[in-house]
C-alpha cells in the first residue's frame, strides 16, 4: 500500500473519524485508525463499538491530490498518527506500508516509521440496509437533537434514558428525552413509508451533530434492527441503538394549567442566571418563583446560607391564573430556555407547586415542549 495526498484535506477527514476513537477500550485495535486504499480512493474508519465513522477521500477530486501507487489497508495508532500528520512540514505527505505492517510516512525533510496492525483483524462495520432512507434537512435535524439531548440521563442505572427516543410514523417524527427530572419533546413533519421506534444514545447524537459541517444541507437516516446509519457528504456515521422500551411520556405532560406566564426567553434566562449565582453555592441548588396573580407580580428568589440572598422582580409579557410558589433546579430551566433560542416568546404553564411545569414557544406550542419537575423544599 502506497499513496500520497494533500495533507490539509487528509487532516479535515481524520478529524471527523477521530471522534469515534477512544483510548479507553477493551479492544486494542479500536485505538487505531483504519486506512483502506482502493482504486477509487481512500476510506478512513474509526470505531469505539458504540459509534463508527467512515470518511471517503475520492481519487477523482483533484483538490485531494490523491496519487495511488498500490492499494491495501492498515490500522495505525490514531493518536500518534494524527499528531504526526498535523506536524509534518510539507503540503503533501507520502505513506507506504512496508514489511510486518511497518508504515513509512514522509513529507519534506521529515520521515517517520510507525508500527501498524493488520487491518484483517479490524471489526467489520455494521450491515445497515439503505433502501428505505429518511432524508432530513440538516438544520432541522441538528435543532431537534440540540433541543432534546439536554434532557437525557447520565445515569447508567436506566440505560434507555441515556438516549433520545425517535418515534417515526406517517404523521411525522417525535423526539423525546427525559432523565426523570425533566423532559424535552420536539415534533417535526417528515414523510415516512414505515413506522420506527428507536432509542439513539445521547452521546452518539452529540458527536454526530459536531461532525456535520454547516455546508451540509441534507442528512440521510437508515435504520436496522440494532443500528442506525447517518450519511452526508462523504461521511457515514453508524451508531448502535439502545435495547429496551422507552417509557410512555405523553401522559407526563399536563393538558391544563392553573397559572400561565409568558416571557421573552432571553430576559428570563438572564434573571435565572443571576439568581443561580447564589444557589450554586448552596448544597441544594434550588431557586424559588413566587407568583402573585392579583398584584400581577412574579419574583425570583435565590439564596445560599454561606453567601447571601438574591431577589428579582421579573419582567414578563402576561400573567393569569392563581397565586403560586414553586421551587426548582435553575440549571434545568437555563438549559430549557437556551434550547428555544434568543428572544423567543415562551409560555410557562403551572398546575401546582408539586407538579411538573411546562415551557412552550408561543408560535410553535404544539410541536415543542420542555417539562421540569419542581423540588419539594418542605
């Protein structure tokens, strides 16, 4: 195996593949990056068992300046290999696999020889049928992920809650995540000939969104029994699916409310951030919202026995319903508010001090909801 290639183009592709490679793995070969050179181009692969990413560099694209002398494959230690390529002096570099998987890398006056591994021992990529693909606008898909992944659980005691549940029917796609303390649900209109109910790990979705360049307009989604494949540009991103049944979350979202507040999301976020400055110093990390309906007044309180207290009268658009005092984790509310974007009019609905409250964007209230469980303080 021997080729030469534009160094910057190669680094652009390996930076994506590197996301799937972990130094903490029980399978030593997965700490490596697989290079597979064919007559048509170079395929680079990284995997950590949970996700696998491949990137293809085409020989036909003149920008890559890929010159192939002999085809073959090799697995190279990813961390050292990437650092070597980044620090090479020239615009192009040459790579050649010698005897016993020794690999020679040359650029300008610099020359490295590193120990590779036989690619035959590298695990095969999952087999995912691509006949029935769902095609999604990239900006919409990234928005859905960013708005829901904030609510996935970090506790492995209930594995299904560490993922986002994607329910796909002829009526559209519903994505929902919950960690039992908060919930985020987003709906979008898509066309699908088949129904799917799958749970994608939150960590996989986070890495996927980081991998998608802003120039990508569409992303294709293919689903198998225990894998999902996302394809865009020259990238293929595989993720395992979580086993188990996701809880029925629709019944958790209240249909009615006794107190209703509407806010500008940016103004409320700024107020909560100020109140949480002191609550973060407290062991409980809780702030309190007090609503006086008759006086048309809403006040936010935060305190730390060690530091002091904060009190802020909120600037809201409208208030109606019953008086209320409710306490909650400010970090959950901050995450929820950020997910709506800046200067969005938000509707906050409350039923009682001990029941979850919801946040919805006024202009799209049927398709996006955030739910937060209050904290009992007595």
